[in-house]
C-alpha cells in the first residue's frame, strides 16, 4: 500500500487526484504529480512525500513525520 502526502512540495498547497488526467494536480501553480507521486510538471522541487506503511492485524498503519 502506498500512501502519499496531499501537500505539494512547492509551497504546501493541497493536491487533488484528477482521474481524467491520471495525476494529482495543485491548483496554486499548475503543478502535476503522477500516480506514484513523481513530478510531471510545474515548479515542485521534489516528488510527493511517501509515508511508511504497514498492514497489522487487518488494519493499515502509517508513520507520518519523524521517528
């Protein structure tokens, strides 16, 4: 399971999934990220942050932030 941050790596605006474009888009500066979080266009310096995940006892656990 892959969990990506919904914050653009440019200025932390919230990205939204656009199924017709098969991409996450940022309304602030027309940035686009692919399904795996990779930068497709715009000013973002890095891909979307990916959180560490684990399936435990039928539930999804994720680690957000540092240790």
